[in-house]
């Protein structure tokens, strides 16, 4: 509300100062969250897995987690595919929308320079094949310098793999050495959690400061032209967030979805405001353990891994965006081509960093590989409306991570929501 009132108040200089201050406060909040990511991942993963009973316990937990993430991401893509083909936001009376084609060209001319770096990045990555994507994912899992990987919040997969290997090595040490190291990491994890709790105390202020400038700066003209597309993405995300994932919680984990939404409300608001599942990781960890009752053993493995590889909302968005562009450009995609887009969305979403707008490169990659004409102009136009959609799909990503933690915890025999 504050973001919408400000433009109409007339006091532009005061408004600019308020927006600048809010942006600074929001930046500090995000920096505080990012500061705690690396120590939280390392200490939580090592402390959690070192309590498992060797490689067997880890393998069981890993298979359940990866299986659930694959299932939910596939379901998300299918939801997006069905809705974008049913609603057909890129068509008018069964024909490609001339109005949106014009908007694509106009936005490309107006904003091409502004987004040139992202376009260049997308072009650089768009020639990669599916096998290249798999190879790149493998390289991310085993970075040549783990310290360098730790310094880059967009490359958490290598840090997670190293932490897992370190934890497994601790379980194989002689009992005295292993117990000492496990206790050390557990103590460190408790200290990091305490810092996280301090940051959470200012979360309401940080979330407000992040959302206000976004609302203030959002333009409305292109939103009107792309309104049908915008609403299609939102509807698909809503179906996955409020129907698919709650159904899995209710029928598989035997959890009341309303209790789970309440438990994760702070994490969801932060994910929405920051558009970063990585920055939200500390709040997701605390919500799933303190409010949902998931053990540290399960949460410390499923949630950090999910923040890196589980991108339900991102995969759904990629699918809808690419098929929407194809509709606007008059490219009729066969069933086989759409299945190819589904597979590409599934693969690229795994490698997408948990930072704002990271999925845009993946979208350009799929656009180029699908041979859709006018890809660059469409890409620029989608950039102009990406931020609010990024905020929404990030919230879906984070909620999917928390659902996985609950489902896996239930399968491990844990009792959830004992105080709910």
C-alpha cells in the first residue's frame, strides 16, 4: 500500500528519499541473510548427516529427497503445460496476438540496452546441448576450489556436495574422533542458528523495505498488454502452491496444509520479497524445524539441497514462458516438441541458481533450442514483467522445499506438529 500511495503524493523529493532508504534497509536485510548461508549450510549438513547411521542412512534419505523433488517439479511443469495450452495467452481468436508482437518489438527497442548484459549471457549459454547441461551440473557438484564456491551464493551445489562428503567421512572415523567432530559441528550449528534467530527478529521490517520499492517502480502499461500471460503464470503457480503441494502434504505426510502454511509464513514472505530461495534458506530451516517439528537430521539435508536443485516454480515458469512466446510468434509446437520443452525445463531448473531472475538464462536457452523466431525481442519483453513473477515463483520453490522436508520426515517415522 505504501508503495502505491507514494507516487500520487506529489512530494517527489521526499518520495525518492523514502524509496532510497527502504531500498538500503532491504539491501542490509538481504546481505544479512546471505552472510549466514554458507555457515548454515556447512554446519547443518555436516551436523545432520553425521548423526545418520553411516552411508546406508544417508542413501535412504537421499533417494527419498531426490525422488520427491523430481515428482513435484514434473507435476509443476505439467500444470504449466496444461494451463498455457488451455488458456493460450499468446493467441487472440485462435491467431497469434499482433498486440503482443508489437509490445515485444517496442519493449526490445526501449529496453534492449538496459538488459543487454542479460541478453549476452543468455546468448552465450543458449548454444549448450542437453548433454552440455548435464556436464555443467557435474562441474558444479565438484568445484576445483570449494572456498571459491563457498564465496558464491549462486554456486551452492558444490558446497553441499563437499559438506555431505565431509559428514560421511566423519561417520567412518574412529568413534572418539568422529564423535568429537560431530559435536563440534553441532555446537557451531547451534551458534549459527542463534544468529539466524537474531536476523529473523527484523524480518518484518526487511520484508516491508524490500517490497515497497518494487511496487513503486513497477510500470503498468506492459502489464496490461501481457495481462493474460501474467495471469496464466500466476494461476499455474497458484494451482501448484494451493492444490498440488497441499495434496501431497495431506495424503502422503498426513499433515494439515493450513498448519504448514502457518509454519512457513515468514519464509514465504521473505522468499516473495527477496525473490531468492538461497537468501530465504535460513528462515526456511528455522520454520521447518521450530514450527513444523522436522528433525535437524532431515531438515539439514533436504532444505539446503532443495534450495539448490528443487525449483518447482521456476520449471513451471520456463515452460509457460516458452510456449507463450511460441504462440505469439505463430510457431505451432508438436507434442514431441512440447515434451522436449518439459525435459529441458526439468534439466535447466536443476542448474538454476537460487538468486533473483536466474531462470531468465534458462528461458533464453530453451527459446533458442526450440528455434522460435523473435526470441530476443520476446526475451526483453518478458524481462520487463519478470520481477513480480520471480517473487511468486520463488515462494513456490521455497514451499516445495518445506513440503519435501515434511514428507521425508514423516517417511522416517517422525511426528510433526506435535504442538499444532
